[in-house]
């Protein structure tokens, strides 16, 4: 474990902790001089692949990075505390993009070394001595080159002091070299064997997607490949409900029944009209499945203001624009007008709401009544806004996150959190940032937002100003729930849940 206190965010307890958790599902592993480097499989939800370095003696994690491409090569420097990381992938058109990353094991700083904006896919790395690094690279592209997927180029780069190398300082000319056979090897079996040999407790983990805490101190977690699992206050796993429906299956939303005798879990399924969605209800005593529902359309499973579960329609396009409002007195939906024949063209969207229908006696989620369009989803004329997580606060206004559509992808300042007046539709405040939020919750005076880049922000509910900001060193949050005043339960990309306490300032 590489953290305890980060500024005023204290991690008091960890659930699901296991050796090598920071490395994710092992795709590549290298051992050298009492150190282990593990590259995890690329996770499409977070669009990152983890790389973690451990001391073999006590299995302590020394450093972590997240690559935006799959990792193909790892190499420890022979004398310096550095790890070279080769990454890359085919862009689906012509190019083999990638990065050469250099991780400093003492400072945890990461430098991306290729000067060209597309970089090159790195397939192999070897330190020839203290100053020279040998690289095997995929060709820049596969244009009229059928052998591009099985061959590559070998090049050597020399630097006097690799610890002081500047970012983007390796120019394309330095990467020219002879063509060689370069088969794309799969190191997963060997990597898993290496990790298992070093610790019998090693276990594969995936992104956490939802976390909840029960009144008796138990913690519920939904994650990839698992509908829901329950951890005792002692830190032991009490029970687990697997979801064996492919790599991208598993729980996505959790809503605990008011009597805390059962929990509903919304499951991830392919976003296709012909693919049935699924919700399962599990006993909190032992995880036994006691009910199941297959809605006809994509949905968000949410907890209403009275703590009852409800199903909100997520529409048909796009899945990334699923609006999920916690503790709402109404059920909120981002409703899209069916006015465009092209699925590529953003269509006009409304923020709509419906009163929940009366609760059924069988404990099933509430259904929504007739939807009423409140006002345009975007408060800025000419912009198309995609939805994200949110919460209804005490006065009935909504605090939620989202992004601005741009054909080039997410642009600087293109992500937002706002508090919106539900009478006029006007924003009471808007907070802009460069990264999309993965989860959001609030207590009486603060909204807490977890971001894809690893940061957690505390925003003042009155004006949206930043009260505090934290970055869990080497840890990437993927789910967040407020469990009390100044208390957060944070799920992470390596399958763990962190019980955090916020120290108030002023």
C-alpha cells in the first residue's frame, strides 16, 4: 500500500485489498533485482492499462502509472530506479500509435518520450547498457504493407543520463532502423503464473463501478465480472455473486433495500436493442439470488429520495450519456428527440422527469409515470451535452456531471459539473474541467466528484467553488458514495474500496 493520508483525505480502511491489486489483471510481468513490474490488461471503460512496480520481499507497491494504450514491453534500467514501458495499438485506420514511457520509481514521475504526436507502437524493449535502449517498433502504418502486423523495426536510442531525459525528446529520425520479424506475443499466461508464484493470495481484479455501505459496517461492491460482493467489517469477503457474461459484464449500479435485507444490482450488458438488460436482487445474508428483471431498454438503476430503488430509462443513444440521479424525488431522464436518421448526428435532448408509480409489494424497483419535458438538456445554445452521474439536493435542484459533444473528442474545458434550478432550468453555477467525471455524490454542503484522471474534488454546493482537491497517489477512483458527513467510500480501478474521512478546513 502506497498511501495513508493525502492532504486532508485520510484512508482509514481498505476492502478487497490483495497483493498486486494495483497491477490489475496481469498481461505482462517482468522480474529484476527483487522488483516486479506488472502491466495489467487494457480496460476499455477507463481507457487505461495499469502498470505497477512491487518489491518482491514484502509485496509493497512502489509506483503506479496508467497508460492510454495497451502495454507490450517492460524493462528495468540496469542501475537507475527507472522502468521503461512500451505501449501502443492500431488506430483502426492506418496508424500504429503508441508511447515510450519512463517511470521514475523514487519520484513516481512519468515522462512520455516520443516527439511525434502519434508516437509509435513499441513491441519490445531491452537495455543494452546504462545509456543505450534497444526498441522494437511496429511500422508507422499499414498502408499497402501487409506485413506490418507481423514485422517491425529495430532501433537504439542513446542518452547520457536517462533520469534527466525531457518529454517528447526522441525524434522520429532516431527510431529509423532495419526491418525484422516482430510477432505480437501474448504474455498473459506467463504473467499470471509469475504473479501467482510470488503470492498465493493474488487474485484478478477489475474496475469497481458502484459502492455502498450498510449500517452494520459491511461494504457492497459491484465490479467487472461480479454482480455484487459483500465485505465484512473485519475485511473478509462474506459472499460474492459472479456475473459470467463476458469481459464487460458485471454490476454497474447498486441500490440497497430500506430494510437492508436485499440489494438490487444493475448489470452491464451490450448496448444493443436485441440484448436484454438485467437486474438481479440478492439476499444480503448470503448473496442468494431471489429475483431478476430483464427491462426491454437500457436503464439506470437509481435510489430515490425515500431509499426505494427505481429504474430510469437511459434511452437508445448514446450509452455514454446515461443520466443517473441519486436520491431524486422524481425519476430524471435525458430524453432525446427522434428527429435524425443518422445515429452519428447528435439529436436534440430534453431534461425530463416523471413521478414514480406506487411501490409494488414485492420490493421490485419503482417504475416511472408519464415523462414530462422540463427544459432543454443543454443550457448553452448550440451545444450538445452528454449526461453523467448526479444527485438531487435538499432544495430539489440537481447537481450532475456531463461533457460537451465535440467531433474531435473531449476538448479542454469540455467536461462540467453544474447545479441546476429545476424551476427555471437555469444553472445556479457551473464548474468546468478537462476530464469527465466517473461518479458524483453530495452531503448537506459539499458535492464530491471523482474523475478519470485520478482526482477527487470537493465543490461548495452554494457556488461551485473548489473547497478541496485530492489525488490518491497511484489509485484511480471509479466509484464514489457519501456515507456520512465528510465520509466517502471510494471504489477504484484495481477492485478495492477505500473508506475515507475528510478533514474540514476553516
